[in-house]
């Protein structure tokens, strides 16, 4: 479980590095959780939440940066909670 806590800390750090770029376009990202199979769940906020390019931002931007920084991560998924 300690390894998972370390991995979660690394994930949050990468999101903090990405956040200013999203905020510059009026958006943001919220960390939700890290699954047992190393999938990061996030929520896109602000302008990113309803942007037609959000899927491209998620996969080509956030997921690519995350996997480059932390190879153990399998994917980054956007979740919605109503």
C-alpha cells in the first residue's frame, strides 16, 4: 500500500505541473483517484469541462505527460460525478 501512496503523490505532482496550462485557458483539473490497475481518474473543470477539445486535451496532453513522467500509469480517464 505504501507504493500506491507514493505513486498517488507522484500523480498529484504531475497534475500540479499541468494545471497552469489548463488554467491559462480557463480550465482546471481535479484529481479523483488512482485505481488498483494504475488508471488515474480526474475531472476536467471550468472551460475544460465542456470544451469540444477536452478529449484531445485529456489523451494527448494530460495522459501523455502523466505516462511520460510515471511509466507505471496505464491511462488517464475523465470521470463525471453528478
